[in-house]
């Protein structure tokens, strides 16, 4: 019998509920604060830009939140996603470790982002929103929201970080194919964008700037709400379908991970794979490590401070207790555009503070070496963001070899890199450097 390498679930196994980590923390999560009063932000502070149904979800203390049937129906276009064992990579590394990966690149947009784009569009539609405004880094989130808006019949406008707009033109075309309007950020469509352009005409842009532009657009355009692709509690919660499926699939494989790994930008895919395992660790005493991997060039968890900070550069969002490099930090132009965010989800930051998770950072050349090794053994060309998780998974497997220990490793391959090939071209041409 060949070694089993693929562990599939049926459509009926798509989770019926998302897992909300908030009630399970041993210490409560510090609340977001109103930027003016510095008092905990209330419902009315948030409903200027988000629909009430999503704000209630953001603050919910329920551990299980039912996934509406129309959302599960759209999920079934690509969920449940496969869980695979990377046996060829294991052989190449000559490691006794077993390496598993959950593959979210099978979604229509090519990443995990539709897991939250679809419910966000659905709840906005229920609330009567006609148009959604958002930011995007590498374009994965913007493409996902463009698709979800089209499915539920809403307009979508996307402020795409300028460096990615030029590095990743095909994602812009995907958004346009799904009917969205896309502006390179900073843009001259908003007062904040114009201010940044005036002060720093050559800026590569950043997620923090693009968020400010999307919020300004929301506040000034009728029937428009704002949607965020990461960071917030409800966004991280929507992603938990990943980990909930993975737990069942690891049972099919007859193993339990010693270490679960995810890359972190704003924290959502890491939350997706990690939070359901964190529940097993915090509430059921399961022994495992949960590892967040970030770029050296934008290392909020390993180099940032844990403090209240703004989610955007224009300082318009509520203050969140999070690991941050400062709301005005402009990350270097690394190819993992989705990881160029100054802050980290409060829910992820809190887990690091409580010692439930660990964090590690890598420079992009070592990350691309790992991405190449994965592509050449397993076939899938990973997006630069999850290549950070692959780097850490490979290093864990090498350590297992050196120690002569069996180890079960699970990582989230949260997107394919078919539209990131210019990054591979730079790596192959020797022009990709650590910054
Ligand atoms: C493929 C991919 N992975 C990871 C991320 C980082 O975001 P998050 O930390 O919310 O998963 C992005 C963001 O755009 C992305 O496109």
C-alpha cells in the first residue's frame, strides 16, 4: 500500500459553526478604545463603518456562532479544502518528521481570504449595504471581496497598496473581472491619499494607508460600508473553518500535530488554522506548539510592542491592544505584500502574551529557498506569504532529523503563488534580497 497522502472530507463535513475564541481566554481580551474618549468603543462607534450584525459578531461572547446556510452553500464551491501529507518533501529532507499541510489555495480567489469575504458580503447584504470599500495588500483579499460582492449583488471598491498594484497586476485584473473598481493607494480619490502623495510622492504605500483611504471613502459615500480582510475578531473567527476541518482530517490521518504553523500578516489565516488547536490546548490540556511566522522586515510579534495603537496610518480606527511597529511604520517592499502590516490581530497578540503561541521571523531570501524546495517536491507553487510557514515547517523537520525524533508538523498553505511569479523571477534572477 502506498503511504496515504490525502485526507478528504465530504461536503456535509463543512463546519456548521465558527469557533469564537473570546470566551475561552483565561484572561479577557482588552477592549478596543474610542480614539477620542479612550473609553471602550461601543456599538454606535463601530456602526458608522460596519453593519450592526457584524459588529455584534465582533463583540460576541458565544463560543460557537452558526454559519448561515447561504454562506455554507458558497463555501461548498471549494470547501472542505484538502489536507495533504508532504511525503516527497519529507524524503528530500531525509527527516523522520511527518509534514502535513492544509491547502486553502483551491478557493476561486486562490487563498483563504474568501472564507471571510463571503460572510462579510452576506451580512452586509442582509443589512442593506449597496457598496463595500476595502484595502488590499497583495490583492488576495481585494479579489476575494470582489468575488463575494458579485455573488451577493453589491458594488466593491478596492484601494490596493501601490507597490503590489504594480508587482501583481493580475490580481487587479481578477478584481476587475469580478466587477470591482481598483485604485492604487495612496490615491487622489481621498484627502488622506492626496496628503500622503504630496508629502511622499514615491511612497510604495502600505496596508495602513490603504485602510485609511477605504474608511474615508466609506464615511463619505452613501450606502457604503467598510470591510477588513484581517485583524478584527470576526474576521479571524470566520477563518476557523480551516482549523476545524484540519482537526477532523488529522484524525483521519491517525495523528495529532506536535506543532501547528501559520504565517502572520494581520493574523487571520494563522487564527484560522491555530485557534481551534488553541482551544484544545487551553481547554482540553492537549500538548502542542502553535507557531506564528512573520517577515523580518515587518515583524510586529517579535520586534513590535504590545500596546494600544491605531489600525490605520491616518489614525481613524478605534485603538486596539495589539503588537505593533507603530501606525506610521511603512514596511519595506518585500514580495509577501499580504504581510506588510504594522499591527497584529488583538486575538493573536493576546495568545502570545498568554504564552499559548510562539512567534518567529525570517528574511525573504530564506523564505523563497523554502518555497522553491516545496514547489520542486510537492508541485504547488506557494504564495510568498505562506512560504514563511513552509520555511518554519522545513526548519522544524530538519531539527527533528538532527535530534533523531519523530515529529508531526502541520502548516497552513493559505494561498498559491501563480500570480506571484514575478517574485520567483526575482529570486531566480538573483535580485531578491533581504531588506
Ligand atoms: C496568501 C496570503 N496569506 C497570508 C496573508 C496575510 O494575512 P493574514 O495574516 O490575515 O492571513 C495574506 C494577506 O493578504 C495573503 O494574501
